[in-house]
C-alpha cells in the first residue's frame, strides 16, 4: 500500500481551506448588482389566504419587487415535483397534491412560503416583508399523523380524503398470519420514531442570476445533487432548457439528506432574477431552517415478531403510520416504503415479513430522507423487538441474534422483502463488537454502578443497510422517476496531472481526498497531482449526486471505470512509443513497462505524447487522454454492523449518561480509514442524539415548539463518550472496488443500541419500553410509576 | 433588528443621562439576551446604551467580610477569579456553568440579575447568599430585588453597579440544566452563614424563591438527609416541553439535597 493509495489514512486535502476559513459557500458568493430576497412565511399551521396586500411593501425603501403566487402563476411557473411514485395496495397511485413554490390559496404548515420581497439590502427586504398584509382565515390544524388519519380530523387537501397519501404494503399477509399461528412466542411493541430536524451547520442559501446577453440562468445553491436540481427545476418548474440553466453547488456545509431536495427558494430566486434582471440572493436564518428544511423520521408503528420455542424467528408483521408533512418533498414517498420495509429482514433469516404503511399529510414541515432514511426506522423496530423477545423468552440478546443470523455461507441471500444481500459476516462482526465492549464483564460493571446508586444497562443492535443507491432499472420499477447511476470524467492534462469531474457531491464526506486516492492508486501519480471537481453542472457530467451512502460505491466505481479506459488507451500509446505489442505491456506504479524488460514509459510521458502527438499512431488512435464513464450498479451494497451501548441512569433525576459505545462495522474495502472513522463518529452522534436528546415537537395545533436551539437539543461533544470503533471486512461482490459505503451507519445502529441499553438498565423495575428520546423526565416518570407499582405489589 | 441609536458612555453619570433622555432606551451589559431579542425583532428600543465602556462597573474585590463584584464582570472573569475562588468557590463554579464559553465571555452578572430570567443561574446565588444589589441610586437587599418573571425592584433610570456577597461558611450550587439551552430547569443554591441557612431555587418558578422549610431543617442539621423528605408544591411552578411542574418540584428537593452534600463535603 502506498502512502496515498487505497487503504491509506490520508489527511483530508480539503481541510486546509475549510479550517482557515477559505471555503466558498453559497453565502460567500456575491454577484455584481446582487439583490436580497426575504421570504414571508406563514405563522399559521393551516389557514386560507383570502388576500395579500403588497402595496406598502412594494413602496418601501430599497424594494425592487414583491412577488406572490399570482405572479409566478402568470409566468406559468409549475409546482415542485415529486421524484418517486408509490402505488397503494389497491393499485391506485399515491395522491400527489400540487406543491406551489409560493402558497396560492392556503398555507399548510408554519413556515410555508407566502411572498418574497426583493430589495437592495437584506435589512430593507426584511423591513418591507413586515409591511405585507396577508388576510388569513385560520383553519383547524393537525400535526400528528395518527390523529390526522382519524375521522373528523382537519383535512389538508380535497384530493386526499382522510389525509391519506397512500396505503402501501410489501409481503404476503396470509403467509405472515400463518407463521404467527405456529408461534411459540410473539413479541409486540408500539413504537414511535421521533421526528428530527436535520440542522446542517450551513443553513440553506440560493442565488439566482440571469444573463441578459445569453439568456442563461445560473443558480448557486446548497445542494447535494446539482444536476438533479437542474433537471427538476428546469424541466418541471421554470421550464428552462438544460443548456440555458447552470446549477452550482459550491462548498456545502453538511446535508444529511436535507439538501437533496428541490426547494421552493431555489425556484423563487432563479425565476425572480429573470424578472428583475439582477442576481437575487436568499440565505436562510436558523429559525427559517427549522421551519423550512425537510424534517426526518416521524413514524408510529405497531410491530410483532413471531418466534418458535427455540427463539427462531418465524415471521414479522409491521404496521406503520408515516407523517409526510404538508406536502410531498422530492423523495418523501420512497423513504417509509422501499427504503424502509425492504430492510426489515435485517441480519436475520426471518422467512416471512409483512409490512403495511399509511402515509399521511399533516400540518407540519414536509418529511423526507434524513441520514439513514428509512433504514434507521426499520433497524430500530427490528432491534427493539429482538431485545424485547430476548427478555421475554429469557435468552441472552446476543445469543438470540446469533440463532437467527444469516449463515456465513448463505450468500447471495434472498430476503423475503425484495433485497438480495451479496456478502456479509454478522457472526464475526458481533463477536468483535462484544469483545471490544467487554460484554462478558458487564455484570461486574452493573454491580459496581449499583453500589453508586446508578442503574447500568447494556444494549446491542445489529443492522443491515441498503446503500449504493441504486440499480436504475430496479429503482424505476419501484417508482423512481430518475436513473440512479453515477458519472465521472477523467481529464488527463498534457504533463500527466489529472482532474476528476464527478457527479457525486461532497458536503463534508471528504471526496476530494478519497476520490484522489483512487486516482493516485490506479495511475501511480502523486495525490497532489489530482484535483477533484464537483458541484458545477457546467463542468461535471450528468450525475445524480450524493445521498444514501452511494458516492464511493457508485460515483467511485464510475471513476474506476473511466480510469480503466485511460490506462487502456495509454497502453496503446506506450506500445507505439516502445515499439512493443500492446499485450506485452504492463501498467504498474505509474509506468508502462515492456514485460520482462526495463524498457518503460512513465504515465506523464504517455500523457504528453497524447497531447503532442508528433510520434503517434494517429491513424488508429485519436489524440488526447480524456475518458468518461457512467456506472449503473448491479445491486445495492449491504453494509452491516454491530453496535454496543452502555448507559448509567440516575434514578433521582432520570438522566441517562452514555458511558461506553462500541461499534464494529462492515463497510467492504476501506479507501481511507481516517475518513471512515470520522463518518462513523458523526453518524453515531446523530443516532445518539435521536435516542437521548433530539426531538421535534409540534403542539396539537401545529405550532413548532422546538423552533430554535433553546428547545431543540443538538448533541454536544460532552454528551458522548470516546467511541471504540473497528471494522470487519467482507467485500462487496459486484462493484469494482468492493466497497459498501459508511456515511449513514452510525445513525442507523446507534438509536436501537442506546435504547436497548436504557431499557436493559430499567428492566429490573419492569419497564419494557420507552419511546425516544429517553429524556430525563420521561425516564424519571417511568421509574416513578414502576417503583410505585412494585411497592404496591 | 430595527434601527436604534447606539451610545457607549464612559461613566455611570453619562449612562444615566443617556437613558433618561432616550424615548425608549435599553441598557446593554453583555447583550446576551438583548441582542437575540433585537435580532428576532421582538424589541424596538429607540436607544441602546452600552455599559461596556464604564470602568467603575468593572472589577472584583474583597471588602471585609464581603465579596463585591462589579456589574460588568463577565461570567468567565468570576469563574476564574482567584478572589472569588478563595472567598466563595460555589459562586465561581456557578459562573463556570452558565451557558457556553461564548456566553461566559460576554455575559455579565449585572445584566443577568437586571434581566431576571426565571431560568438564570445568578439569581439563585444572589438570594441564596443574601447579597446586596448596589445601584447608582441605592442598595437593595436580595430578598427585595427579584419581583417576578423578568421583573425586579429596579426603577426607571436605575443602573446596577455591583453585587455585594457576604462570605458564607459553606455554600454550593447544583443545577439541573435544560439539555438544549443549558439554562437551569432547576438550580438550587444552598449557603450556611453566621446568619443562618439559605436555600434559593431558580428555574423552577416564575422567579427565584427561597424554601423556608428546608432552611429551618438545615439550620438544625446541615445534612442532605435533613431535607430529603421536604417537597415544594408543584402549583405555580414552570412547565414546558422539557419538564412539567411536578418534575420540577421533585427536582427542587433532589438538587437542594445534592447542594447540601456538596457544601457539607
């Protein structure tokens, strides 16, 4: 292994510019003549708009324009499209109500955009926005999906009776019922997956620009997938052809899914820039982010696991109500369906699985993918159920998992919920995690904690995730309205340095380093001679962007394919220069060598020849050494892992302290272990945050109670212990690198591991379930109730 | 924020004059509450008078059997002051636990008590130690200073200049922080002085309050067990998504007990 090639812990190339404040984020960009947009948002969860008077705002100092939905409609601007279509049990397509960029006659959540003011300064735009008089007629509102589906609940859309978007299922109910009829034991849980607010460090921002001379539009935006935004906004919303629309996602400070989607503000500033013929910038303030970035999770589920007398899983039944929010966000329908129910086999041989999901509209911010996206929800249900069954059947939780793991020799393994796992080894992963966590020595630590008056618990979770999204044909058959390949272009410069243009997008993942390592490794050139370019649709090929832990597995594979073409063409050139047969030439350590001789040409010499083709097989070969490739994956990748959490609970206050956390993950081949460890740490903190701290709360009338950091609790460094992380590698069998993806793993495994530890600590009191987050009062109340109940017995 | 006139006087007299002549003037100490309020456009003062340039409001000193902290002393200065650490270590620890490093390096004791946030930490120490609040006009006993939710005895034009804390025999502050904001959900300050025992609670109610039953019990026996069964009523206590009134009432006893243990230890 070289110091910068595959497997090397190379420090991130991008960190110098980030750490010295020299990154270029959207808000850092200022275009000549730029104006500022402020968006007036609904203070109501649900209201009819009877009229909007913008006269005073339009006359205010510095104001250039004030626009409402009427202005956009007059220009034929379309609604925000949804990128995934789900069909209900009865075969009918999901209800897809209009999603206008600015609300037309009704607002459906606090934060719904109503009007935009464009002024010389942001302060002037703000002042003017307060002068807009909106005549609202408040309507009854509903925030909880469980409430919204009940008869008599407030209705959001005439087209969606009962607020039902779709009623979907996967699996065979009759088979599942038959399996349950044979069960020796059935474990049951009613379980809530709490709603989260993503909170990327950089708030969303967008700048629209229109070039009068060329008729071209440019959008700078905080996006994880600029080409997807160009396609959706150009084709469906603003009707601008691709060759007249450029989308640039420069440095982006975190996404976690929330920056995948096409948001109203992107369309508003781009369209408005054309109207006022000047660039228009919008940057969310943090309060706006809380009420306009797509939220995550928000499921209410009843789940049952059937087991035989030995603890073998016979069947699983899951019934979920998923909150969609007030509109359908770009990929929202895919999350509680194909990214959720298909993961319910987990690491186990459960032969029959049935899952039904009702997706419900409510008066809340739209919900979409958030780190893990469906997979944390599935893992949480499954792993809480397995622990519940283990406790009820008095089987050690690790042992119960082992009895049901997919055997090492069973791959490829077809699950009953559509996926075919290509590789894995859950036994070794679990054993490594348990050894690192000193699982065997836990009883001693529990007793020692008891002497200090603390309740100590240990919990584990294993998980599987489907990453590397996705084989386009499969995704298409499941309702995706786009392909899910990735594209790469390798531009070899005349003296042998290389620029990689990738359709993936880095917003914290370190692609500029990891992808450069692939090139340095394959071409044998110094990593300093490689630049990775991403984010600008005028530069990069048409690619689908970064989400679902897909960048290395799909985007990296496209780079490898293009590199193979570069090496192959270089071989032809080298053969000519060395006057040898192509078949006799080996490419190794950056040199084309005639096998069995010391005659060689370096990659740089070959590159120079390609661009200065004086001595060149010009009849057979074009000059130049640029190559491109598209990679459409053959299957998903299946990272897996085992996480172990250990907590101590203060009985007097209910405070849960996470004292140890151990993770062993299988990510396939690892390109940069330093970056992988960083990704795991970040994911774990988000998962721990969900389990113990983070919670988006609406009051029953749809007002957002956690609209700032005063009430929405983000995890801090002091909330987590030092992590013990390791890996156990089995290679992905179907992509050229053998990689699986690591970005979401921490957020998938951690919630279940932490909650299983909390419930283990509380089990002596007879407490069998608590919902996340395990906040102090929630834990204290459970302790009080069960202590009283025990005392009464 | 809305436009306002900004003043930065260099003396207390100038500050009082600026405040007196403003139509709707606001004093700014550290600005830790005022600035966010302005940014959210929840307040629209005509004038903001920044107290940061007034030397006479700064400084921490020992004066006989009292510790005198200037109104503009930052939380970080109190936390790290050798004078405070040797005289009333509990006060330094309280200051160390306020907010985060940014807040501690901007926020001031005078600003905190004049704002009288129900969840602020300092009011517990001021009342718990029976301090005296000094203003440009008079001296106010701690028990008379805090009047209610964001309400103090300060009159129009009155500026806090210092807080004088009697030095206790023993004292400790125990806080149950709001996990998100780190304000006190319940904070209990317990002090044993020549004049008796005081127990002051912040965060739980609309304003800091004393718990007489605990003070009496601790006067007899300054041990955690002496108050373990003394409960405060949940009626009238604060309630929010983080903690109900009932839970806060419970935490008052827990935090007071732990404060006694820390003070006695």
